[in-house]
């Protein structure tokens, strides 16, 4: 049954988002809360999922068109009341947790793995990868085109400025921006 569902979902151009999610939920690969909204062109890319991977979506979460959610072999947990705007990409190899009432603006990338590259005598592909995971707290606002790299934790009630690349963890109640992102201010 899981193989059939994976095959049908891979033919996503034939299925609306609601039908795809229904198939995925019935396969046990996805758990979705009440009052969630998924725009018709939101993409749930389930390629590479294993028996250990899963996608959890909290109540009243809105995933907008052209957002791509790809758990791969990891677990993605999206909290309650989260908004994921168009052209966002969430890659879950190492695991991603997004807290409640978080806003993720258009074009954000959340990538929870990294290639190893220390040996110049081998190709990057042969050197393996690391996957530490990413945690984003509750009541966080990620501005447009923010990139969050593997191993980062963003505390509750943070704002990350548009275009920032977050390479290190940000404590709660912080405003951070830049490349790499640095703390600019604390929120009272």
C-alpha cells in the first residue's frame, strides 16, 4: 500500500494538494491537525521517506502555493497557527521543528543537513553528510529569503531580517540580520 501511495503522490500533477495529503495521511506518513489550509499548488515531496520519517502539521497552519515540504528521511514538526508562504523550501533530513504562531515569509530555505568536504582527494558526494537538525521557536518571524542552515536553533519570539543567512543559533527575544546573521537588538 505504501509503495502505491508513494507512486500516486509522485504523480503530483494529477492530484490536488488535499487529495495528496489525504493519501499521505492514510498511509501514516503525515499527521495533520484541524483547520489546516494547503493551497492547491503546495508541494509535499515525500520522495526518500523511510519508516522513521514523518511530517506533523499542527492545527490552523497555512501552507501556501509553491511552498515545498520535503521530510526525506527525517521528521518535520510544524506547530499550530504557522504560516509558510510561497517559494519556501523545508528539507527535513536532520529533522526540523517549527514552534507555534511562527511566520515564514516568501523564499525562505530551511536546510537540515550539510555535505562533508574535508578531503580534497574525494568528491563531495563520497564524503557523506551530517544532519544535526534545526529548531525554530514559537512566535518567530523569518523575513523574506532567510536561509537557516543545519544545527541552528532560533529561540522563541525572534525576528530574522530579510535576506539573512543564519549559521549559528540565535537566543530567544532577539532581532538578527545579515550574512552571517548577527544579533542586532533584544526584544523586551
